[in-house]
């Protein structure tokens, strides 16, 4: 059975990965153009859509696959072996589709009822103002770093929830159709250029009540749909939102290791007697350490994903310490991937930074993605350390 004819309930991550493997050369071929355009080439988006790469975390009732969190990681990692920015769009689109699947059924019908291929982007930060009106909220705001903004049909946007007097009483997420939003091209960066993480703008947009979800209860596992049909939509909110950002890093690390290994037998080490890097013990040590760091990243990320998926399948919501550990796992993985890539570039030599060498784009993409606020290693270790000690001075509610 091919992916094209597979029923959503029968589709496995192996189906999707096989299709991604087929289109990896196309994605890789379009990578430089995507970086120059600061958006993923539409041919790549169409190919990924056809491969089912955007349906990993979409509810099955709308034609999605509803696969586990680990599948989100594997799919974005496979895409990252071809291009990091494209993988980031895949990862964010999937996790934002998952977020939409936590909203009310009526909201989900709005998103996918008429367009089962609708894509969702999102920003959790509440950089907006709202006023409570009959039946919902009027929203005005700007949301930066909206990855995949060029390709999204809907956006999940953080908003403050106000009462009739204008007082902020809660933090929420609103689902807003892309047609209701303005757009500003602001993504001028050193890496992850093709992710198109631009600014979406709302100017007095009405959002009905059913397309608004309160965030604090969701952090504790109380979602708008109380009895989801699929395990995936019982998964812990912040751990999922955090961990998926490690997926592209896994693929970038794997690709960097592959490229450096492939060249080692033919590339000399200048100003030494080594005609091939592979003959050098120093090179061998660097390569081994990089490979171990990449393995370590995979082990931590997969452990975290399996724990999230198992808890969701068993109807258990992880406690604060378990959830904090996922943030630490993510930081640890990202830290090890960036260090591994640095090692590999040093081992490979100055040629790593030639514009024609994909290693330099891998390095830039990984470095930019590693600075996303919710994956910063030092911050995440502090969150975990405070949770381990049971302290009451936690630095964020996003656990």
C-alpha cells in the first residue's frame, strides 16, 4: 500500500518517511533557492504535502494521521537531512496542527472542515490587546517569528483574555484564519532563512469564543476537548511544544556527520603529512566525539518522546518534574547537536564555510534554531533543577 492510497488510520510513520526519502533530492535541490527567497520553495511544499508530511499530528477525522510525538520528530529530522529551514516549517506546522486539535470540535471544523489540507502556524506569546465583546473577542496585535507564515491557512496566536471592564484575567490562544491577518516580511536572519518566520498582524479582528482556548488549564492537561478520540491529543502541552523543536536538529546533525565522513578519505589535511583526513588520529577522535554527541541527542529526545507518548496512551498526565525533564532533555539534545556540528566543521576544515558547501548552511540553521527561547539549554536546566529541588521560585509557567 502506498501513502497516496493509504487510509489515514492505516498510515504509519514508515509510509511517510519512505515518501520523504523519495523527495529528499528535490528538497535538497531547492534549499539554496529557499534560503535566497527566505521562504520554502512552493515545489517543496507541494511535494511535502503530497508525501503527507503535514498530516502527522492532524486529527484523523479530517484525514490526518494522528501519529505519536516521536513520529513528528522522525519526519522533521528526515526533512532536515535535505534542508533545515524546510524541516522547521514541517515541525512547526505539525505541532500547530496538534495545537488546533486541542481546541473545540467546532473550531477544528472551522480549520479543516472545508480544507483537509489546511496548514496552521502559531506563536504562543501574547503580543496583542483584546476586548471582550458579545460572542468572543476583538483582537489587535503583532506576532513575530511566525514560522511557515507564507504557507499557513490558519494561525494559533497568543492573546490576553480580558473581561468586560478590560481587565486581563487569563492567557489564551486564538485560532484565526490567515485571510483575517495582515503580514509583514521581517525575517532577515543568518540561518533558518527559508523558515519564513515573519510577522502576522491583527487589526481589530473578531475571534468567536469557540476559537479561543485558555492556556493555564491546558498546561495542566485540561484541554477544550475533554475526551479526545486519539491518544495524541492527551499528550502534555509544553513538553510537546518544546520537544518537537529538537527534530530538525537531529537531521542536521546526522547530515553534517554524513558529509564529513564521506569526504574524509579524499580530503587532505593542509600543512601536514596526511593525504587523507581519515588517516589522522586527531580527526578520528573529533569524528567519534561528534558521533557520540549526535547519538546522545537522539537518545534523550527519543526517551522524552516515548515518555510523552506512553503517558498519553495510558491516560496519565506527567507531573511537573517529568515535564521539566523534557525541557532539559530538549536543551541537552540541542546543546549536543550544536557542539557536534562545531566539531565536525573544525575537523572538516576551512572549506566548511564555502558557500557551495552545505555544511555552512547546516551550521547556520542549527545555530539559529538552537536559540529559540523554549529550547535554550541553560534556561531549561534551571527549570529542571528547580523542579528536582521542589522549589517554589520557578522561572516560568511553561512546564
